[in-house]
C-alpha cells in the first residue's frame, strides 16, 4: 500500500516530533556560561566565518588559556556537577 500525500505529511510530522522528543530527553548543561555579549559575538563570528572555523578557533584559544593553569594534580571523578568548585 502506497501512502497518500496526506499520510506522508502526517508521518513526516510525527517523525519530526519523535526526533524532537528524543533530542530533548536530556538537558544540556553548558560547560561555561557565557555572557549575552559573548554569545552574540560568537553567533556573529559563526555567521561571518562559519561554524567549523569558529569552533576550531575558540577551542584553540580556550585550550591555550587552560594550558597556563596548573591542572596536573586535579582528577575528575565521574561526572562533575555544574558549579562545583566555583568558589575555589
């Protein structure tokens, strides 16, 4: 049995809803909470230079900055909770 156009559209809509539900099962917790100005500038840079270029550049900058910190004695046990060690 071949689906009619109406049935195909209903199926597509239902499939989109299932995918949306699946994508929202877990809450995404940001690693870093950027200010609104930084988010706006990142969005502008992604639009101008492309998402892949900006992902690479931001990762390079953040990686370099983190290399300045003495982190060798820190071990992560499983999943860290948001805000843990904020006051240290």
